[in-house]
């Protein structure tokens, strides 16, 4: 009988471990996106690899390896108190800026913009997006009482963003730089920035955006292609035209996993920037809606975690990370259907690439850690409110007073 009861008790213990330490809906959504990503990355890459005498599994096995490493980092960060990042955040920011500068000096690329190090193994701009969220949240939290003062609030914020985005823009990577600026504005708003300051940021960002379009030919070309595509899809960029072709071919239910044809005959960067088009062709509009629904689940759970966080720092970190993941997804999807100009943002947890995969999973780990911290705080609060044990040791580890006892002899 004891052995029989031990199995359910052990099962309950395992279940409690996961429910107490992880946000299960968030975890399930991320795992589902990862699995779909492995299938679609293989589907989009094998023919290209075979044509170059490489193993057809090369890209997907690397993707799985990056995902495994990212998962281990996420688990570590889940059990790591996010408040302790404070002591390392300045060092992390300096290292990130050094890596961005290193791209400009030693960066490698294949006849294109210099955006990576070590033959494409590391793309610091992806790391910079997560680091800027962490740095700004800690910085805003320390300055929350003086944010309404220009010299302590907006001007230092714009300096931080300007330096980071400037290094990225020099690569050039316009979409990543714009994402950095957007995240900074969102966090400043969440932290309680004044309306007049936010309007100033919008105006300055608009002027800088106009100058970027005028200076960088690639940005101007993307904007012109976007406008032409709105007027007539046949005049859109090649990436958008082939993406729309893939969506039309997929119909409602898709042609089946691995049976996409546009990835072979013209769809550019099929395994990264255009992978949502491959998904829509193979899984149809039904599959596309499932992908969007999974990102909505991440948005929902992230905002719930932010709302339940025990302090403002946790709320801002959770909100910043959540909005970042969702914005990255919507930008990637939006470019495929020409809702926004073509950008190089990866589709989170799906697009091929180690830097994006690791930083995204690390962000999920921090998000899980905030959720876990909130659950632990709630459990401690409920336990103390019941008055079961009152600890009076105050460090001497000798005495404690237990809860009330019925003097008649029964509890």
C-alpha cells in the first residue's frame, strides 16, 4: 500500500516542481515554436546545402545545438535572481559595446554589410537588443525619482540609445538600430516618462529616421519598394513578391511540410528572414494563424508575469522582454506580406541563427525567473500570514516560536 501511494506522491511532486518554477503556458508556446522551427529550417535549407556538397542536416543540427545551449542558459536564468544582474549590468553593457565596435573593425560578411564576428558565428546586434532592455530597466529603476528632469532622465537615455544604435547603424543594420530605439522609447514610457519627453523622443526619432533614409541607399530602396508594393504588389521587392507567391500557393491548408517550391526557385533568405513565407506555403493560412496565436500566447503570459511581478524592476523587465519578442515576430511577419518595409529581423525561435536563438531563449529564462520569483514571494507571504511559524532567531540560529497550540492537548 505504501509503495502504491508513493507513485502518485512522486508524480505530484514532479508536477509541483514544474508548476512552482515555470510558467507552463509560456514554456509550451516556446517549445511548440522551436519544434516547428526545426522542421521548417530543415525544409528551407536542405536543397541549398546539398547543392554545395554539404550534409542536408547541417543547418538544422546546428539550430538544435544552439537551441540546446539556449535552453540550458534559460534554465539557469530561471533559477537566478534577476536582481543580482545589477552588479554585472555595466560590465555586460561595456562588453556588448566592445563587440559592436569589434564588428566595425574585424567584422566578417559574405559580400554584404559587416554584422558578425568569427565568420558569422556571432551577431552582436542580437545580443545588444536584450542587453539594452536589461541595462535600461536597471538604469530607469535607479533614476525613477528624477526621470522628469531632462538632465537626469531623457538626455542620458537618448545618449545610451544613441551610442548603441549608432554602432549598429554603422554596420549598417538599420532595422536592428530602429528596434533598439523603439525598445528604449517603450521602456521610458512604461517607467513613467512624461508626455512632453516622449513626444520629444518621437520627433527626434522621426528626424533621425528621415536622415537615415537619405544617407543609406538600402534604407531608401526598401522604403521605395514598400510604397510601390502598396500601390501594386507586382512592383514590390523580390522578397515580398516571392513571399506573396508562397502564401498564394499555400492556400488554406498548405501544400505539406517539405513541399514548398518557392524556396527553391526564388524566395530569398528562405531559412531566416523569409521563413514565415515557407511556413505559410507548407502549412497554409491555418498554420500561419497558429504561429501568430503562439506569439499572442507569449504576449499574454509575458504581460501576466509583468503584472504579477513583486517590484517595478520585475514589471519593467518582463514587459520589455515580452514586447521585444512580440515586436520582432510582428516585424518579420509584417515584411513578408508588405505591411511594413522589408527588415532583417528574425522570426523568434524559428529563423535559423545562433545569436538570435540564444538571446531569445535567455530572455525567456529571465521571464521565467521573474514569474518564479513572484510565486516564491507569494508563497512566503501566504505562509507568514497564516502565522504557522514565527522566526525569532535573527541570525543566532537557536530559537524559534512555532504556531499557536491548543492547550487542551489537541492541535
